[in-house]
C-alpha cells in the first residue's frame, strides 16, 4: 500500500468518526428545570423542554442551555453617597429565575450581569435621596425599589426578580465611631431617664402607701371610738333599764303590806355591811346617837321622806 492509499484510508476513517460523533451529539437529554435553545443554520429554531430529543447533525446546534431554577447572584460592594454627602459601601444579593428562555438568550447579552448592574444603579439612586440615618432604617424601601425596577426590565429580558436583599451597609470608620458614640449616649440617656422615672414612681408609691396607712389608722381609731361610745351608750341604756325595772319592782313591793318595813330593814342591813370593813383599830366612825332607833338611821340616810329632822351624831 502506497502513501496515497494510506492517506485516503485515514481520511475516510476520520470522516466516519466525525459523522458518528455528530450522530451521537445530535441526541439531546434535557434535565428537569432546564431548557435547550436550538439554532438551525445560525437562526433560532426551537426550545427543547425536559426529556429526550434529537437534532439534525451539521445543521442544528445547541448554543444555550438555560437553568430555570431560582438562583442567587451576588451584587459586588459599591460606594454610594447619601443625601447628606456621606459615602457608604453597599452590597447585596439578587434572587431571580428565568421565565422566558428565548428572551433571556437573545434579549440581552448576559442577563445576570445586566441584573447586577441595574441593581447597583437603582441602589445608588435610592440611597442618594436618603440621609445616612435613614439608610439603615429604609433597607426595605431600597430593596422594594430595586425589585420594582428589575422586574420592569426583566420582562424584556425574560427573567423575574423575586427579591433583592441588602447584605451590608457600611459607613466610613469615622462616621461609624461617631454613630456608636451617639447610640451609647442615647442609651445612657434612656437609662438615666428610666432610673429617674423608677425613683419617682417608687416615691409616689411610698407616699401613697403612707397616706393609705394613715387613713386606715385614722379610720380604725375613729371606728374604735365609735364602738366604745356605742358600747358605753348600750351599757348606760342597759343599766338605766335595769335600774328602772328594779325601782318599779321595789315600788310595787313597798305598796304591799309590810313591804316598807322590809325595805327599811334591808337598807339598814346594807348600811351595817358597808361599815363592817371600816371597823378596825384606830378607825373613826360616825354613828347616830340612838343606835336602837332604826327610824333615826333611816332619816339619817334620808330615806324617810316624811321628815327632814336629822338625829344628833356622836363620835366614838
């Protein structure tokens, strides 16, 4: 075999290998949540969904394989100037997914890069309308504005932006130190205010407690005096009632035969009984002159109302 025959053999062998390779590569297995864009002779032809597909060798090709799942794209840090001319460094994350593979491939060169650039410009524009203090409070506003702008542009790019989150918002070191001092001063002020309010409330509570205690003591003393007065009044009423009843009974007994003599005898007996404890050595007792005359004794103690004459007294 000469050299020309060998070259011809290798040539046809190479052509066969290329044809086999093209036939094999014409078989397309598209996974779930993915699509393949097919171009025929350089023009868009079709979009292949998940499953088994075949294409025409040497005529069809697959230039784009698009992932339809939601993906997170880092937004690099960038410097922005707030309304009060303070620059801050901002970075974030975009969460988006492809809704129209054809637009995502042919509507923009690189939809990921375009989304990041649009997020950065929107963030700079929104921060430029806010003071530095507000930028930390209005993160949700910045994110919402960026999502709105990206969603409007995403309709032409075949993508949908689900959310945009700001990761870090860093002011300069000097501004950060000043803000920390301001926050510390504000916390100290609140602590002092809270302590003073607590002391004030404690004093108010203490005075209210003392006031209530004095009121309770005075009310208790007043009630005690009222109860004692009512007790004495009840005692007087009871004694007067008992005295009246006893006098009525004595009067009724005196009206009976022999009742007056019995009364006089009882009084004389009680008189002697009262004198008995005083009958000690050296004790001076004043008695009526006529000890045998009970009538004189009764007249002496002013129980005989019919006479005002008193018997003479002697000292023993």
